C-alpha cells in the first residue's frame, strides 16, 4: 500500500527542484494545435510547446462503450490492544450484501493496532459519502470481529472503468495519458503501475522521435468481455471473482489483472469462473 499523500509529496518535491518544471493553477479555456506546436489557452495566459500531455477526460457521461464506476470509501482504524496481523492482507472479500452491484472489502493492516478497511463498489452512479458507513461498521463488527475502534483517517474516491479506447482521441500534438489515456484497467480499476509504465513508454518514444499511440491488446478484449458479462447481467462480479480465487493461485490471477500473463496463464484464468456467460459475452464483443 502506498498512501496517496506520500506519493504526491515525493513527486512534487522532486519536480519543484527540477529546473525545467513550472507549476501553474489556472482554468483552461481551450487546447489548440497545428502542425508545428500545441497550445493551452487559460483565463490568464497561453502556453505553447511541442506536445501537450492531457490526463483529464473532457466528459465521461457521453461514453458509448461499457462503463461503470468503481467507487470506494475507506477508514484507517486504530485499536487500543493488538488485534491485526500485519503480515496478512484481505483482498476482494465479498462477504457483503451485493444488492444489484459488485461489492467487496479490503482489509490492509499496517500494524497490530492499525488497519485500512475499505469498501469498493462497481455501479453506474456514485452515492453520498455516508452511504458506505453502515457497511463498514457491519463488516468490522461481524466479519473482522472488532468491538471498539477509532477512525484516524477517511478516504473517498471513484475510478472510471470503461472499455472505451481513449487512444483513438490522440492527435499529433495532444497526447492523452493516465485515466484519459486508458491507463485504468477496465476490469479491475488497477491504474498505479500502469500509469508509470505508460508514461515511461510515451517519453521514451518521444525522445527517440518515434511516438505512436498505444495499440489495443488481447487484454482490452478480455476487459470488454468481463464488463459485458457483468454489466449485461450474464453473471455477477461476486461469481466471477469467487470462481477465480477458489480455482487459481493468487499470482496467476494478479498477473492476469495486471495484463502481464502469458497466453497459457490467460487460458487457465478462463477456466476459473463459469464459462458460459463469458462465451456469450465474447461472441457479442467480436460480432
């Protein structure tokens, strides 16, 4: 687990010391380009360069492809006496009422007396922050076995999961990166390491004068199939992930979710959950 604030402070400190970096907080009016350069026009200034790297999407509500939010709320809880095992993490615990969504918990202990407990939900809309609280309380009491705790930190957020190919929106001078560059894995919401790899690839290509948009891979098809199966009601997220973790090893699953498995391990993953819903989804996606 990497705390967001630690990552931000590290990166910002590094960049603020770099002689070729300037920070500016201004409202963007428009982004324009021609064959020679690109420009960011703000309410105060116009900035021009060889390339613009754009990490924010203009709109997400107009996406016609498969789309769902992974939204979440987490508490860092502290106990008076030792309770947690800091050598064990609980990932994707589906012991929660699923409703019409896909819902699961994480429990990540950082010491014997402190842990992050987080509820993640896949659904079309994002509720108010207090919506998660009853679920978090119930999980800590009934599944974790806690009776008393103190909340020392809260986090709330949302990640767009979509099969939309953002790379088709790239132009010669405006390069989409991060969430806006399709770095969020559509089937899991994983993004952190994928963003690092994407940015490294883009900068290396530009430095060598051979920039080219990322090509779709077989994992993009896999993601579309999984979203199709879940969002169109052919199966549920609980059934899919229960089947995966019951029938396959953790490393095999996480390599697949990171998009780094071999074709052989990918085929093994398809034998985990029920195959009929995925076969139907696959035929729909390639038709």
